[in-house]
């Protein structure tokens, strides 16, 4: 029909260019298809992460229960494998889990800290203390039970406060100093609020 000679140099170059253009077009569409699928997967993963983050924020904003035992309710405690059996003064017994007992014990010693120097804070003022290297969720709850919610409070700690808190929350001796919670809290406060403590 066109009477093209496939062995002539011009025709061969034209055929090669047409094939290369076709291959480039097919490659382009395949790349778009793969990229669009990957983008869809990433958007779905991002939506899942945002939902998990929102859920975490909602849980964090929920009021936390801090239990304090009045000194008049003297109790004797017997330890078992899974729970604590407490006998009250009127002879009745009740079973509590170990965590509640730990937090009750910590809350009962909160008055040993000098909050007039450290500063007062509430859950509404709380910073994410888990940003401090060495503070996990369990130790953050222990600090909250003591009444320590903010970077500012930790930044105001003296050596005496560090020793007292280590003793109360039953943390490894010298670990708060080794991990420099006070220095980290000062830096995190400065980063968050733009001023020194």
C-alpha cells in the first residue's frame, strides 16, 4: 500500500521511532496506573493513622481518675498473684488490681512534694510527658497521679525533688538524672512555648 522498503535506512529508523514512541506511551500509562494505586494506598493508610490519632486525642482528653485514700480508712494489704486483697477496719474485704494499689500508694505521698516551688498544674494544663526520653505511658500516669502534668513542673525540679519522685514512683535510682528529665523538660518547654522556664 505505501510500498515501504523495510531494509532502507530511513524506513527502519522511522519504524524504530514509532515503536519507541509506542513503548513510551505504554510505559507512561502503566506508570500512571501504578502510581495512582500507590497514592490510593497511601491515602487510605494516612486516613487510618489520622483516625487512630484522633482516637488517641479523645482518650487523652478524657478525665483521668485519681484515687486518694483518706488516712482514716486504715487498711491491711495481703499480696496475691494477680490482685490485692484489702481488709478494711470494719472487717469487710475487697479485691483490687495491682495498678490501682500502686496509684493509690503514689497519690497518698503526693503531699511530700513542694508544689509551691515546683508549680501547680492540672490535667487541662498537661503536656505530653512521654516526649521525655525515659517516660513511658505507665510512668506518665504515675507522674499525673503525683500531680505532675507539665514540662514546667519537671523543669523546676531540684536534686531533692528528683530523689523524692524516684522514691515515690519506685523508679531506678539516678535514672531520672542520667536521662536528664529536667534538662529535657526545659528544652521541650522552650520549644513548645517559645520561652525559658
